[in-house]
């Protein structure tokens, strides 16, 4: 079979090919004319970033660092064919802007000359102008100092009426590591947490505070970081107290079960106190001035004095009593004295790398109060002790530790007084 040969001449005999070919040529010609004869125009490219390369720079060789603003930008005016630079075709990525640090050999503020160029030198536009020829940058050696934080309150009144506050502010940190230029750090006097109270408060309130490092004249230092960060925010809680008059009472701890349902009788003098009570969102109709441990009670009248200032959340008021006298009456009871065998003392959380050995086989003279029938039923084996070594600092040789004693299966007896036991300890090789 005879094959047809390809012929350019035959293509141009095809009207459809001629129409398509003519259209392509027309488009190419039109684009060439647009490019060649497009009018010249100017465009401003905004916010082109400035690069300051500190690695292996002259300042770095002198131990200097850059402080303050580090996001410098310039606006660049360019000219060229409207077809090339019009619209959004030219961006900040088409430029290279650098700041020269070659003359920076000392601490202080320096003017750095900017060099602006095309990222690709073959780009078909011309740089006509730029908004900045120099930028001011501060250089210095880096230094640090640890400082206590002082709270400063700004506002006309923190509280009013029966509400008062004090300066025992609650903060989420007490000290801060201040970093920055050596010259600024050398002038550091203190760090303040500034709290703005816009109107009086009636309960303890947490505020957002801003840290400020200041010199001896109260002027704020520049280019400072706190704990390695630029974030200077922290939280300050202002405690608020309300002046109240409340009846007083006491509680009991380590009570035998019989005395939980039938507590001992007691009196308080005065029966009511005038104090300032911390406002933490809870309501109270009386004030518990103490928690009396049964180990401090013996038959007869037991007298205790408690200072109101020792009670959490309570402030004594000037002109009123700051002490409460409590008298607890214990009925006449039997007394028993026992010697406790060391094998009735258990130990928990003992260090595995140490030996623990009691220096005596028994603890002598443990006093117990209770009804005669219960005392008669007790023996040394019913009094036990448990020592938790987790919170005990143990050294080589002799050690003394308080011994928590308890009575097994007793309803009306308790152990009077506190006791200690001695043990020796050595590292196990």
C-alpha cells in the first residue's frame, strides 16, 4: 500500500489549519507589541523586610548583641513597564535589603546604612527610591540580674467601708531573671508588678499585672526581657478582708470515737471577737480559733491561749482582743503507763540503701487516759506506732524521730504527750 507523505504545503491548503495558525501569530504579535510599547510606570512595594546578619559580624566579634526592634521594613519605589510591574507581580521577595554593621565596634545606638538591590539582577525593573536609607539600632553586651518583684497598685481606692486590704499580695512568682543590655541592667533598681484597680473591690481578686524594670529614679529600662522572654505579664491577687464580729469555737483532733459523738466541754474568753476575715467566697457564722489535739489533754481543766494572728485568713483589729483563752474540761479518768516494745513499731518508706536499728528494745513511760475498764483491758501490744520515713532526714549514726502512737481497738482512751525514739543508720555498701 502506498503511504501518504507529510507536506507543509498541504497543511496550508487546509483552511482550518490556516485559521488556527493565523490566530496564534496574531496573539504573539499582539503580546510583543504590548510588551515593547507598554507605558512606563512607578509602583511602591511596601514593607520589604531588612536583614541584619549578626553571625560572624563585627559587633559579634566585640561581644555585642542587637536589642530592641528587629523587624525593620522599607518601602521601595520601582519603575518599569506597566505590563511587567503592574498589579501584584512584584513583591517583597523580589528585593534584598541589608543593613551594614561593619562600623559597629562599641555599645550604643548606631545608624546602619541600608543597601537595597534586586533579588534577581536580571529582573526587568529599576529601583528608583526607598523610604529609609538608615535605621537606628541599639547594640550592647548582654547581661542578667535576679530581682525581687514588688507590687505597685494604681487606683484611687482598693476597698471602702468595712472592707480592708493589706500588702501581702499573692503572686505567681516572687523573683524574676531580668535580661538585657549591660548598661541598662547596671541601672536596675527593682522590678515592679503594676496593678490597675479601677474601682473598690469587696473580695480577694486576681488581676493581670505588667512587669516593669526601673532605675533608682523610677524610669523604665529599655530592651528588657523577663525570664528570657519579652512577655512581662503575671498575676497578682489582692487579699480583701471584711471587719466582722463572730462567736468563737474550737475543734478536736485525734479524738477517741466516744468523744466524737459526745465532745468535751470547753469555754472561750472572749466568746466573740472583732476581726477582719479574708473574703474568699465562703460564708462563716463562727470562727474556729484552734484544733486541740487529744494528746495535749489530761483530766481536769486544760488551759490554752491562742493568738488570732496565727489563724489563717484572720487579721486582728486594733483596739480589740488579739488572743482567745480556751479552757477544756476533761472528767476524772484512770491513768495507765505502758512500755512499748520496739517490735510494735512499724516503718514505712525506709530508704533501701540504709540500715535502720532502734537503740532500745522498748519505749518506756507511755501515758494513757481513759475509763478504768478500758485501761485494765490494755496491754503493751495494743499500743502501736507507725513511722513514715519519707519526710525524715536521716544521717549516719544516731537519729531521733517523733513517734506517732495509736491505740488499737479502743473507744474511750487516748495517749497523752508526745514521744520520740532514737535509731542508728548506716549506708548499706
